[in-house]
C-alpha cells in the first residue's frame, strides 16, 4: 500500500507500522558523543525499560560499569498478550530470551534484587551479592496481586469460564480456551478491571471488544450478553476517550457498571461479588454495598502493585498510592525526589500516566539525559510529559490509535492522517503486525 502525500520519514514509519513507539522516533536528535566515565550503574529489571536503557547507555558511555539484575530467563512482549487471549497469536509470539536483547559490555546478574539501601547506595541480590552503585535505575515492572481476589487462583484460568490474560503467555492462551467456549455457546460475559493503577489500562477494553466481536460472528451470535465492571466512574481516564468507548459499548450492547470493584468469585456457582461504591444523593457521602453478578465467562484483572523490594526500600511515595508503592519521582525527569542518584522507569514509576511500552520509549531518553548530565556534573534538560499510547482494538481488523499526555490532551503522531478516535484498519495493522518490530528496535536502543 502506498501512502502518498506524507513526508518520507512519516511514510517510513507507517511502513514499519509503529503506533506511538515508532512515531516517537520522528525528529530525535542524533546520538551524542560518547563520554568517558567509571560510573557504577545498576539497573534493576531487564524488561522493556531496563533493556532499552542499557542499550542507550552502552552507546553513550565509555568505561561505565553497567550491571543489570534480573532472574528472568525469558523476555515477555506484553503488548501481545491481548492478541494471544483472543486466539489471534500463539503464546510463543510473546516470548524471547532476555539475553537476546542485552548489549555487550554489561554484566547480567541472573538473580532478583532482594534489598535496596538508598543511603549506603547498595543493592543486595537473592544470591547474596552486594552491589555498590553511583547511580541506580529501578525498572522491575509490577506485581499482579491475584491473592487480593477471594476464591481466585491462577490454576482456575482456562476452566469453568475464567480468563486472566495479564498473568502471562500460558495464561493468556488458557484465557482464550475459556473465552472461545463463550464465543461459541454464549451466555453472560463479565469483564473487570482493578481499582489500582495498572499497565496498559486499555487492555481490559480491548479484550471486551474482541470477545464481543468474535462472539457476534460465531456460534454465540444472538445468545450472549456482555457486562463491563470498573471501580472507577469512567471507562478511560481521558474524558474524550471515555465518551467514545461509552458510545461504542452502547452501540454494541455492552453494559457498563461503574463503581464496581471485584472482591471475590465462586467458581463452582459462577458468581462474582463486587463492592459497589455509590454517592448518596442526599448526604453526598460515598456508600458501599456488595453486589453479586453471574457469569459464564469472567475475565479477571487483579490489583497491581510495586514489587516488595521497592515497597520495603523507602523509595515509594508516602502520601499517595500508599497501597501500591510506586516510586517517588519527579513526573518530568523520573528522578527520585529524595535520592537524586536514583531513577525509576516503566511500570514502577510513580507518575500519573505511563504504564505502556510506548511510554517507555519516551521515558528512556529522559533518564539517559539526566543520568549522563549528572555524570558530567551538570543539569539535564529532557522532559517526559506523560506520553502514553494505546492502540485500542475495537474489532478484529479495527482499532483506534489513542495517544495522550499527563494533561489528557490527545497528542496524535499523524494528525490529518490517522484520526485518533476512529476505528481504522491502519491502526489495527500497527498493533497486530508492526508494533512488535518497533518494540524490538526500542529494546536495541534503535527507536
């Protein structure tokens, strides 16, 4: 397909199919000169954020001692889980080796971080090593708190109509086993999201849209009903996107239940209990009650929190997200507010937006800029403004390319070409075909 009328760089990006990740490469400055240093840099986490930063720093610094701490042998391409859970990709699509993406010249310690001492500037590992650092970057991802939902266990996924795509590739595949039965037989589909912050807040919506679309064209056509339950009073944090999703839900007969937090499930009877929060019209005080809802297919997304090593380190916010433990950083520089030699990247960063792979693409150069500036004894200038991208799938073959910032402004990468709130094939193509290639380039520090 030839896209005429676009600048060459834009056509090239669309040819790669890249949504927010590749769009972020437009206009990036040329790589700066290498800097000689003996700085000891420890990165906790070899996921998207930690790996991308390591590649950037190796290209930028000459002589630095860069150590990554992560026990995971496999790298998980998390944006692919929603496709696996809809039967569109195999579980293997999301997996590669951690070492495939790490650059030469760094040290990988295949252990977990067990303790961080920000005063002594050391990281202890589960294998008993103690690592001194001059700079620390925490990028361990987050923890899925499945135990917070009474009656739920990961062993249940794929059975008795229960799905949980966030839990990993195998569980995403098992989620499709349960969901596919629903799309053939019909019944009541119940889709949830947690009250906490979460990675890719569009994922619950994508799964809801996809399963409804597949059911509408399968054996369940005319024999199912769909319910989406959210603890929040909106379907999406950006008001204009919420309104668009609300309209699509209404058009497709998907009932929205606001103020509903999943508390427990009874797999045997296929019933879910929610804590419903309402505003009393007279007293204007929030009141809570428990509500039971039946299901034939239930998709569970649990509360999400920072790992214990972060929550026990004294690095978390003390006055917000206190039940979740996100790292206390400046929202523009991602630098810790009390320990300036520490930065946070990716899911664990305590900022209002930014728990997507596309966000990582914009975060990494900011941390690189300020870390290198600190090595040189000066102040960095780069700013992260909360860029977040969500190719929001609405049907098989259609998606909306939603991009926004801290201020809930839509920040489309291709204005006049891709309308952010229209269901388009090109937006679907970016998600289903080309996003992974750009994600891989990001890991290499090339995008």
